[in-house]
């Protein structure tokens, strides 16, 4: 056999030439002669790491570190193997050891930053990645990861700068253009974002993620047919469940899309992604002598619209009858998260658990009923429910349509949103109509007091709509333009984050101008505001306009709480009837229109009766406070009875009051 140095040299040549199997054989020959040879252990560990044999790689790096404990690269690669094995804390310790031994080893800081980012310790991650970028300023991947850490940590401007630096080093990287576009879109720069996504597609025409992001951009800008086209293009390139959910969500905004076709698309999602995960339901526990074990799963246990509807129920649950479990998949917990956590007897953080692990955790809690609060909205965990971790599963409030899943048994609604015999055919779930309204609202503590009717002083009506702009379709603009033509002195205030982008705002003004409305009659506000300042904008609004076919929910409740009545158009589907439900249960059925013409007639009549509007404004908050919409105790008793009935709980009738 040749001398060991020559054998090592030959192995390294094979390694560098990509002939990994031959290199591994030679490293193993060396280790048979010298089992503690540090370089052979380290280099064979690298080969096994590249081959995906992570446990063997980790074992080799342990032996390499023992043979040469002061070698920083050995600790670095040991950390890489530990991370691939899911041993996050041990990986971080290994990276920190490498940093201590060689503070100038940029990749040790880089990898430590990546681990810190993955566990949500964004401030530390950013510090580590900044140091890595300082040590290796020409390393594009470091700048990309720094940008991701900044973006996820809420530092959008810094993220955009980091992504631009990465692209200056590697301008032909489609992933870098795509993530830059994502950051720009989040920052409200849609024109630049669209250019970045388009460049990503030029570099990689079948890039599914870039099509997905363009779909998000078009939906936010109200360009819904384009959004649907991009989602379909993304799915043609790569069938991914969250892209498909984005498509489903977008279909709810389209006024002319057949509900039966939307249902068929939801069933396609079930067949493609959920059906392969089909699992026998978790076993039910005998009910005698214990409380009903009720779980809620959501990514939105934070400052999100869902929080305003789940908090009053969590607070009002009868703890002598209900044991509450919350499964929080929250990316960025906040003060709302802390408040909601206080209402749950069992709080499980599943944000960083994969679907299998999350389902196993839920199954181990032996629930009677698991309720999904997201549907196909952002960051949902429907693939957890597809694994059937609870014997009975339902969906509620987070999404205005079916999930399409066989594994979800029920959908909670009411008789106005889903009139008997009207929408059942468009649901995979059995509809459970709650005794009154489908939800209960908790107003925000920061809501300012109601002011006097602004038109009393100005003499002219200001209409308003604070819904996300995707709901303001061309049909909605055409109808609102008719209103403004009927009332030549009236103005329209639109508040939506997307309107902060000048390109979107100019397109909106052009659409109204084409319908005969001068730009001066529009007030467009896209500012990111505190809750108090956002609600304070209603001080300038006399009458709110509900979009269609996708009505507002939280926005309608907020308008009513601020003393502003809302005109809604009742349609065929749940999404198009939420306004009718809310207004009925707050005692304003006369504000529900049956047709577009009726919508205009009712809005114009209300706008011409300022004394009546002023009286209504003064009393609307109290009217809402004492309505079923805000009666958490009564709503929750009916909700609990429905939960017990869904579980076939023997004492279900005892839940009713």
C-alpha cells in the first residue's frame, strides 16, 4: 500500500473531482490504518454529509473533533450535520465553538445566523449574519440569508438592501430576484416588485414561486384574472398545496365565477394533497365524568382579524364543561398572542413543527373536536387536519368557503350566510348552522369614541370602504361610480394598504375616471396605521360601502362600532352574504340590498337623509354592544351546544341555555 500522505492526496483529488465513492473508499482505507486520522475523518464526514448520510457524517465529525479539537472547520461541519439531524441546539453550540476558535471564519457566523433565523431569534440572527457579511462581503448567499432574517424580523428596508447587494454579486440568480420582489411587495412597492418577479421568470421561465408571487401581487392590486392565470401557471410548473390554496382564495373574489366550479377546484386540492395523507380518525375517549376536549388550530392567534372573533369565545367558554387546547402556528407572536394564550388551558406552539409532528402532538392530546380557524388563508395547517388527529374535525371563521377536505366533517355557519338548501352542494363538510349569528365580535380596546356625523358640518356625504383592495372589483367600481354620479357632491374614501403604492393608486383613479368620476372626488389612503388611527379615519366617513361578491367581515364590524352604517349586497355564497348576516344581527336589515340597483337606491336614500344618519350614528355603538353580535356569553353557549352535538356528546342538550 502506498504511503499514507500519498493515499490522502489521492483521496482528496478524487473528492475534489466529484468522484465521491472512490474518495470515500480511500478515506476508509486510511482509517483502517489510523482510526483517529483527523483529516480522513473530517473529509469522509464531508462526503457522507453531501450524500445525505447524516448520522454517519455526524459520527465521523465527532471523532474528527476528538482528534483535533482546535480545528474550527471541524466544529463547523459537525454543526452542519447536527442541523440536518434536527439537533438545533447542538448545531448552534458547534457553530459557536467554531466562531470562538476562529472569529474570522465567516461561514461559522453564517450558519449560526441561519439556525437562529430558523428558530425565530431574529435579532441574534441578523447580528450573526451581518458579521458574516463583514467577513465575506462578496459572498452572495450570506447577503441573501441576511435579507431573509431582516425580512422575517420586520426590518424590510434592511432586507431590500441586503437582497440588492446579493444581486449585485450574482445578478443572474432567479431566487434572489424573486425574494427581492417579495420584500418589495411587502413594502408596498408593487411596480418594482413586479419587475423583480418578471426578471426571475426571464431567467427561469418555469419558476413556480415567481408566478405564485405575481399572483399575490395581482390579487392585492385587484387584477384578479391575472392573479388566477399566474397561480395556474405556478401549479403547471410545480403542484404545491399553498400555491393551490392561493388560487382557491383568489377565486372567492371573482364576481362571475360559478360556485360549483370553485367547489370542484377545492375538491381538486383534496384529491391532490390531502387524500394521500388519509389516516383513520383518532380514537374518541369515553365521555363519562369529564369535560369536552376542544382544540382550535390557527396561524392567526395574533393581531389578525380572526383574533377579534375567537377571543370572546375563548374568554366565555364554560370551563366546567369545556377543556380548551390551542395549537398556535404563529410566525410572529405579539401582545394579542399573549392575551389569547391566557384563555387556553393548554397552549401548544406548532409554528416550527412539520405536519406529521403537529398531528402527532394533537393526537396525543386526545381531543373530542378540533376546529380549524384558517381554511385556505395564509399559513394554514390543513395538511395537519388531513392526517385526522382528532375524531371529529370542523372549520370556522377564517375562510368564507369550504375547505374541500374529506377529513373535515363540519363547517360552522348561520342560516343567513348559508340559507338551508342553498349552499350545501358547494361544501365537502356538513353545514352546522349556529342558533343566531355565525360569529361573535370583540371590539378593539383602542377604538376611539364615536364622533358626530361629518356631513352635518361639511354638507356633503363621504362614503368609505376599508376592505383589502382585492375585493374592489371592476363591477364594484362601476356600481360605486353610479352612486357618486347620483350624488355629485359626495366623495369616496378608500383605505387599503395596497393604495400606498402610487402605481395601484393611479390605476384606481383611472378606473373611476373611466366611469365618469373625477380623481378629486377620491381619497386614497394606503398608510400602515395603529388600530386607533385606522379606526379614527371613520371620523371622516358618513356611510360605508360593502364590496361584493366578497363582503367585509372585520371591516364591517369596525365601521358599525365607529357609528358608520354599511350598505351590503346579499349574494348567493357565504362570502357574499356575510354582510347580510352581520347587519341582520345588529338590527339593520334595511341596509341589505337584494340587487345592484337596490344597493344604489338604498345608499342614495340614506345619504340624502342626514338627520336620520346623525341619529343612527349616535346610537349605533350601543345598539351593536347590546346585539347578538357582541353577546359573547349567549353566543358561546349556543356554540358549545353545537360542538357537543357534533361530537355526539350524550349530554349535548345540557350545553344549551
